[in-house]
C-alpha cells in the first residue's frame, strides 16, 4: 500500500528503495546530460559502492523489510576520460563467500548450508559469515608502483583489492588464519570477522592500518537480558530433542523427519555460537603488501583489554598516532538475531503467535540496553610504540560529549596535539531501520509500507565539532574545541568528502581546511514511536521532541555543505546547497580539477541523487555549490534510464586505473583448505542426529561446493 501524502511535507523518494543487480561491465553506460553542462576539466574516475540486495532478493527492496545496508556491494565507476562525456561501468564484488551463496540452493541440505539475512549481516550456521564488501574504499600506493590500487571494505570482513580497470576482485588483505574470528568456531570456513570499513593509509610511510576486534558475549548481549534469549532457544532445543527421541519420529514420513532433524541441528548450532563468543579484544594491524600482517593487542594503561561497546567503523592516522573511535554504529544481538528463525516451516514459534511478535520481543528486550552511547570514546596509539616483536601496546582513552560515526584527522600533530574533525549524529540510531511492525511517531499517520528497510530519522539536530587533543601527558585532554549546529544544514551529516590527496604528489594534506558533508534532512515518513521512546531522555538535546515532531511534519530537506575548519576560530559553514523537496543525496566525492593548485575547493563534488523521477548523478562546483545554471546549484545533472542504484554509501576518486597485480601471491584453495577440513570433521563428529548416509551426503555437498565452484571461480 502506497501512503497518500499531504502537502505539508516532502515524501521520501521511492527511487532510493529499489536497486537492480544488472552489471554493466562488458558494455558501458553513456550517461545522458539532462540539465546543465559537463565541465571540460573533469578528470579521472569516481568509484561508488552500494548494497544491491542478494541472490535471494535479486535486488532491492527485500520482501521481508530487512535493512538495505545488508546486501552484496555493487561498484559503480564513473569515467571522465573524454571531454564532454561521462561513462559508467558497474560490477558486483564477488569474494569466495559470494560464490558459495550463489551455488548452495542446488546442493543437498541446502536449508542447513544456506546464508540468511540477520539484520545488517548475512550468515550461514555451517559456512559462516558473508563478507559483503559494500561500504567504502581505500586507495593505496606502495613504493615503485606506477599508479594507485584500491581496496573495497566492509565492517565485518577483510578488505579486498579490486582490479580498477576490470572491476574484478583480487586478493584479500592477509590470510584467513591471520584474522581472529568474532566467534571462535574452527569449523566455519568464512569466519565472522569484525574490522573497520575505514582503514587508513599513510601516504608518507606507505603503511595501511586497520583493526580486528571482538566483543564478549556479555558485551554483545548488553546485560543480563541475553540469558532470556538463550533460555528461549534452549527450551526449543529440549522440546525438539524430546520429540526426536520419541516413537513419534518413526511414524513421520521422510520429509517431516528431515525437517525435525534440521530444526534440532539448527538450534544446537545457535546455542553453540552463543556459548563460544570470544573475550573482548582489539588488534591493531599494519600491512605493507610484502608479507604477513603485523599485529598488536591494544590494552588500557591498567593492562586490561580494550572493550569496544559499539563498533570501530572508522580509524585515522596522523604523523605520530593512530586514532580509533568506538563508533555510534551500535550492532547488538537484537539486530543480528531478529531474523534468527529464518525457516518458518521448520520452527514452531511456541509462545509467539508470529515471527513478527518474536522480532518485536527481541527489540523490546535489548534495545534500551544496547542503544548508542551519547558520548564518543576515542583511543589513541603512539606509532613509535608499534614495534615488531611487541605483542601489546597501550592505547590512551579520551571521551568527548556527543556521539559520532565519522571523523577525520589532520596528518600533522605539532607539539603532540591531534586535531579531530567530528560529525556528531545526535540522537540518531544509524544501525536501525524501519521495521514492518513499527508505528509512526504521528498517531494519525500510518507508515508507508514501501519504506520498510529504510533508515529511520534522527531525533535531534546534529552538530559539527573540531577538537585539539593534547597527548603530551599520560592522559589525553581536550586543549580546545568548537562545536556548532546549523538550522539549515546539520540534520544527519552522514557522508563526507574532501581533498584527501594532493594532485601534484599524491600525499595526504598536512592539515584539513575544508570538508564537504551531505546531510540526510528530516522526514515525517521515517519518524517512529520506537525512536521517540529510545531518545526521550537524550541528555544533549537542543531541540525538544515537540519541536522535532513539528519540524518533521514540515520536512527539512537534505543539504550539501562545505565546513571551513582550518581553525577553531574560523570554523563555520562557508557554503551550502539545499536540495529540492523529495530529494536525498548520498556518496559525495571531491574531484580535483585538471591543473589543480593544491586547493581544497578547486574541483567538483559529485553525488548520487534520488528523487521522485528516479536516480541521477549531480555535479557541483566545489568552490561555489550554487554556481550552476541560474545559480541554482549543480552545474550538471546526469541520468540514464537503465541505471537503477539504491542507498549508496562511500566513494573515492582515482586519477588513473590499471590492472597491476599485488606483490604477494595468494591462493584461495590454500587459504581455505584447513578450515574446510575442520568443517568436515565437525559434521562427522557433531551431527549426532544424522544417519551415516546423511552425514556423507552433507560432507560431499561441502566438498563439491569448494572444489567444483569456489576454487575454480576464484583462482
């Protein structure tokens, strides 16, 4: 049912809700200019990544209303290599787990092997976790290389290199055995790995830094509420076990018997996963493409391990320090296990009348204890402590009021002072999405069912912060700060871009003076009673909930704005463009002009734009965001009827593309051989309810999946 909209607020553009998985790699798209003129001094290649659903959904949206943030990553490469022309190529990123996902349906015991959406992750209880590679990029360039290479990233997996010319996948960063699993089950070939979507590359020292971390069960479950969840699963398992031991099992036909056995094995696996969580840990990783990963376990000054309570979505590197943020992207048991019973035909819901009731129970049980922290916790590591052969390194902790998901750092840190540029997404649970049982924050207004899976709105105005952190003493302190809010612009500043490499040298600028941000705006259709309840006592509130509801009713449009941030004194919004009603913009990217003179405003900003007519690509003059025709914003708007992208995320720019290969040799079969053998051993020893024939069939299905599908397609 499409909601009938009144004239008081702009509708969310439904073009953001759908995406196609069709790849344009052999035949490129020639983009059409529908407004303005394509600048002649555009250059290079823009890469944008977006989730586009999975094998089951064949695009977006998901029929069950799952979040759009879950889905295979589609890479879009926009090329500006010919004057007056823009062409586009697209390709889905296909690591080995993608090939597994693609080929399971035809195998015996497909129900047991199959991957299923669990909120923002996709998981198989036999094979492990999908590395969706749908979030961000990292340009890298090592000594003696002629051009930059590119990594594509995801918060729950290893980064992978992509061939920038063919858009095909290359080698991962490190071997599987070099990464510590978030759930130490040795039988999972595709280990659930927690990392960061924004690793950092030092262009001066040619080192890439990333993280590998884990959260203990008590951390992941919040508090004691997790015991109730385990109790429900255990009761279900005992009930199934009892049935399987009774005479009733002998009276069932083969299909019913198989379902009962699968139920028991599936719930037993869930209990094993819950019981085998790791202790809290954070490993800082350095990679230089010449050999194994170098790792250091990060500890507090008291010697205890660092405990990440949310996630590490982003890290930063300065000349002398590595900076990590416990990011306000809170993923807990409620989001991941809300889809924990993916086979309605296999599982009686007991006390729950429907799957929806079960999901609502989970959210009510966990959401209040696992909501994002209103404060930001940063960890600072001195790079001179990162020596080979050293196992543990102390990370200094500092807390800053207001939550954040993205931040940037100045490369230079004179007098041991680090400059942080932070977007504070106040009272915004960005890991949440509009569920099919949510209710509108406006009692008289029903939710638009077509928006299930979309992000929900923020519950206060966001703020932009600039902080100078003094790390000259044992405990870091805030030496100075400036925090601003803007009624026009700072409503959910989620994505950013800036001049990140100097055109003449490819080096990181020593200091940042201009950062471009895209704000989400405020939308009546995306405001729910659950978010109102969650943030009713938000301690840093500027706008009352009554004001937020009124503003949401009227609607606040998305904006693209330039934040001048060279100093605390000069920090201000220097320029902005207000998008028309019913427009949402994502994935901004700075493109330096040809012959750029190292200026952070001498270039263009490109972004994906969604509106009621469909999808488009808009290009702005970075020096004047309103310089387009009739001084109304973009200089050029691009479109193509065959292009249909969804909720896109981060972007990057490369001056040149190539098919150069990495230095180190990598074999997919060698990487996974040991874990596949461990899986076969696990099936042999632990599947007690299976007959010998059934066990052998399952083992053969696993062998065939790797030997006949994954290895041939990925080598």
